[in-house]
């Protein structure tokens, strides 16, 4: 669901937004919506951030396995953090 919002911006700001929107083949509304969704002060998850974080989590857990989980193929050295 989405809500319609009306805002007022100075003429020069609108002209900049309109020029950029035209150059990118989008709309002023889409530029403003995109900027709002990227604003970290809003604390909103975005699909891009969700995909990035999911990939980063997977890469991190592969690179740095949890030493509290035992892996019998590594013996005690796996749990202690020492090389075999």
C-alpha cells in the first residue's frame, strides 16, 4: 500500500529534479521516493539492503565459522582455534 503526499519545493529545486528525472527516464516522484527509501534516518529496510545483508551474512559465516560449533573432522583444534 502507498500513500499520496503533496510537497512544495522551490522552483529551482523542481527544475533540477525534473532535469535529472528526464535524463534518467524516470519521474520526479520516483526520484523523491528513491531518495526517501535510501535515507538512513528513516530506518526502513529496502530490497537492496536486504539482499546485500543476506549475501554478506552468508559470506561472513563461511569466512568465519562459529568456533563454538564442533566439527569432528577438525578434532579439538577446531574448537580451540588452534591449527591442526
